[in-house]
C-alpha cells in the first residue's frame, strides 16, 4: 500500500489559511514517514494545471473553510477523476452551511438548538428588522448570531438583549450573506470525531474546557485558541456517552459524510446533547481535537492520516 | 549637536522600548495621543503601563487639556511617567502639532516637570507648509527625549534609529541598551553613514517627497469623490497616513472584512487605542501604493461603506 503518489492540498485563500497550512504540512510529513510519495500544493490559480501534470493517485484535501470545505475543490477533483479524501460535493455543501445542516438535523429528529436564519435580502428588501423582537421572544435570550458558512469562528456574536441583535447581525453579515440566529445553550462542549465510511467508527469523545467561564462574556473565550483545555475521553455517564455517540453517527449519516468528520455538541445542564454543527474537514494540527481523539483510541497521527488517505474515493 | 547626547538604536521601535523600560514601572501612567502609534501602545502594554489617551483635533494634541489631566491623575495618586507624541504627521492621525501648541506644550512640560517623548520618524517627509521646530529644540528645561529613525527615508530594513536626550537621561537609557543588545549593527550604521555623508540622501528624499505628495493628493481627492457624506478625514502635510472617520454606527472592524473581499485593506481604528475608542475610524496609508491603485481602492472602499450603511438602515440602526 505504500509508494502511492499523493498530493496534499492546503492553504488557499480562506480565512482559515493558517490552520490549513499547519494541517497540510503535518499530514505531508506523516504520509512521507509511511512511504508515500507526497507533493504539497499551496492552492492557487495553478491548482488544476498542476493536478493534470502530476496525476496523483489520491488528493488529500487539508483545506478548511471556503473553497476547500464547501464542495468547490471536491467538484474539481471529480471532474479530473482524482480520488480525494473526506466527504463528497453534496455533503460538503450541506455541512458548510450551518443553516442547511440544522434543517437536515431537524428533519431527521436530531436535537439542535432552536434557530431562525436570514439572508441579508430579508433585511434590505423585506423589512425583516421588525421580526427581531419576535425572534428574541421565540428563541429566548441570549441569542448567538453566526455567519451561516461554517468554519471560522470569526463573526460569531452574542446578543444578551434584543437590542444587541442588529449590531450582531451586521458583524455576522460581514462574513456571509446568510446568518443564523440560534438559542444559546449553556453547557459542556463535546467534539466527536468519526473515521470511516461504510462502517464509520466513533472515536473517544473530547471535551473542550475553556480555562475561564461562568459569565456570558466568557462565551467569547471559547473561540479564542490557547484558552481551552481538552479532556479525552470526556467524563460522561455511560448512557450519556452512548447517546452522544449515537447522535454523532446519525448526524454523519444524515449529511452523507464519508472518510472522516467531527460533530460538535453542547451538553446542557440536564445532560441533553444538542448538535451544533459538523466539520467535514476537521483540523489536524498539533492542537486539534481529532488527533487527540485518535490517540485515545490507540491510533497514532500517522495511523489516522493513512486511514483517511486509504478511504479516498471518487 | 554633541554626539554624547545621541544613542544609536536598532530602529525607532527599540528607542520606544528602551525609553519605556527605563522610566516605567507596572501601573504607571503614560499619556498618549488619541489615536496613537500602535507599535508604541504594544510596548506600553508589555511593560504594564496604564495608557491614557489625550484628545486631538486638526492642529494635533489638545495641549490645553494636559494640565487638568495631570491634576486629576495627581489627585488619584497616579504617577505619570511621560507623554508620548508624534508631533509631525502623526501615525495614524496624520495631524501636525501647531507652532503655538508646541511652545505651550514645552512650557507645560517645564512647569509640571512632565517628561515628553517626541517620536519623529516622518518629519523630513513634508509635502506642504513650513517645517516647524521640534519640541526637543524648543525645550530649555531638559524634559524632552527625541526619537529619530532612518526607516522612512532610507529603509525600514536598515533598522537604524536614534535617541537624543539630555546627558543624565541618556546615560540611564544607554544602560538599558547594553542589557538589550550591546550595540546596534555597526555594518548597518556604516551604510547609513555613507548614505548621509555622501549627500545622496537629499536627492533621494526629494524624490520620495514628490512621489508621496502626488499619492496623498490622489487619496484626498478620491476620498472627496467616493466617501459618503458625513465622513471626515485629516489632511496630512506630510508622512504616510490619513485618518478617516465614518458616521456612526459604522464599525470599521466589520467593514474591513468586506473590504478585504474587494482586495482593499486598511487598519481598523480601534487598534490605535487602548480603551476601545476608534471603532468608527480607519487608518489609510498612501505611501505604499501607486496612484491608480489608490484611486481604485478608495472607489471600492466607498462602495463597501455605502453598502454597509444601507444594511444599518435596513436594520433600523441609522440613529
Ligand atoms: C510613529 C512611529 N514610531 C516608530 C516607528 C518604528 O519605526 P522603526 O523601528 O522602523 O524605526 C514607526 C513605524 O511605523 C512609527 O510610525
């Protein structure tokens, strides 16, 4: 199985370029150490030409956010008939859009915090501002306002009062034309990584513990890297852990994912899990949760990267 | 000037660092312009100072506000260590301290024994008006420390600047300099020496002035054409920057995200304050881009601002 020619695609122009560079370099080194022939490609306008020249047996997509995680590069690889890692075009599109994801979860009976979502046209052309008060009452305060395109935590705002909503909307709308307003569910943050396609394997649950919380404003800190500790496996009652795992798999399947992925949860004070989102290309950096989960399952980083690579398909 | 009163530093930034390290203990107050050079603010916060921003207008720092502020701080038992100021074509404000205010500030500094740190990396790059005397030359009471740099007239990579100060002050700073890096690269200093002593710098700086003046003029006229009514901006007589403020509730941090999508960048205003001000403002640089790009950049920025304002109106936030 060694010796395969792999292109690792990383970088690109998304806001998560830096994370992608670090995931990409690490993946490249891991593959080389297992005997693969690796060419790293920092994605730019020459991508397609280079792929045509190199004709790799597998493209390892180590990109995050726009372009790499939203089905764009997946579509190109389909056209070029190059097998690639991770989810296909449709699943990527579904998971990249937090709103679409939540509609699918809701339809599938998977618990996700109550929400509403808008395109900026609703405000510009239909006077949606007059619904904000109703939304606040509907969802209950505080409300989290997020750009619909999932990925970067940038642009996520927190409205403690209804009158904070418009400014939060503008910030979120700076990042995407569509925004999600979601009830803020206080609780523990769990990340569940999944590996495989036909019979996906759930890796040990990771809990992210912000170093200081307690007040609403600490909400911001959970999106600030370096201010979080991880516990693997998370300390959970067996029936709670089983339910979280079941829902993680249900989410993975509902979105039609393959290869690998990570489902993010909030576990509320009553120990009820709520699915927030699914990442089709979770980070694989030194500080990312998926490698931690793999390690807890007895898989080295190299094992993890090889497993993902060998699951590549068209 | 007596060379004994000059200390060569590794750029102006090290000069700021050395002065701060020498004079400030954690919790001391440093007075700064509002807005103030972000690199200096970073240094001040590294040494755990309390930065207090002073008000400014088109003639620079409002020096008449200084005595009252000093009284208030004294009443609160706060120790003010120095006032940091960029009197010529301030970064980021673009403003220049008027002659009367210079005289007055030096007077206040003598009366109140207030140490002034005068940072002047842009002074030679003047595009209109007469040069004004530095605070350092006006000072008779040994209360001004002057910081210079070759970064803006030769090259930032040459990392050569200097501190001019009264001998007792300089001796203390030199002590800190030794602890930091013994001395700045003599090789770089030889380059600078050659550049200056050969006289080529005069012609070079004249050329820069011509280029930058045209770029400034293009930026100012583009702003007048493209920015929406209610926007304000400074008209710098030199230097690199224009400071533009938009009518509320526009937030320039949000705006920057949209601007970058259009391949236009600026520095959001709140980076030049330690106290959360500046969210309605931005620093625009005109020295680094050719005229047609400045024109096009401001055109795009203008349309991003209008679009953002429309969104605020749609959200009922137009005040
Ligand atoms: C006001 C001011 N002071 C100091 C510096 C530091 O310059 P250098 O360290 O390159 O001399 C700068 C650079 O941008 C500046 O704008």
